[in-house]
């Protein structure tokens, strides 16, 4: 077995997933307040983040840094309803992207999105730096099928 990144088809598979997902976000009535306009860099940045999280290249950390994502979520005031819808749309995009659909992979992706959406929600309502989630780096997400070495 291998990393989530390799199992997903690398950059090509993840980019396809993030393109589908981002289109859903922009069209969704529950989430459009958080994404009022399309930004050309969003799909690229989402792909970089997911790739790095899944064991691929560390472009997100090298080019943007984790503070970038913290600041992007600050003061968004994400609701629990929006967080749940975010996860739902991500998994819809996952189903449409043609990625492997084996249960262990799908569960690892869902766990990753659930965790990330909870971090984003907490950071979006943080009134002070002390209220932020303590995560300060792109997490390396693993799964039962991962036999690759830690980066």
C-alpha cells in the first residue's frame, strides 16, 4: 500500500477533486456567504494543502505557510451547519472525481475533512490567538494502507 496522495492519483487526482469541490462551494446556498466570489488561486491552494496532508509535496508549507490558512479562516464565523455542509459537498466531489472508492481510503478522506473543518470552524470564531486551534503545521494524514516513511 502507499500514501493517500499516491492512492488518490497524485496531483492530477487531487486537482480534479478540488475543482469539483470548489465549484460546489461557489454554488451552494449554505456556503456561498463564505465564498462570495471565485478566486483563481483557491483550487491550486486546496490541491497543495491536500497533497501535502496526504503525503505528497510540501508546496503549501513552502509557498504559503500554515499561518496563511489560519488567517484565511479568522473571523469567518463558520457555523456548525456550514461545517457539516462543507464535509457533505467534499464527499460528493470525492464520489464524482473518479478516485479510488475503497472503504479504507474513503474513510481516511472523510476523517481528514471532518478534522480540518473542525479546525477551520474553531479558528473562524477565535477572538484571540489563545482561542485558535493549537495546530500550526499541515498535518500528515495517514491511513491503514500507508506504508510510506514519515516526511
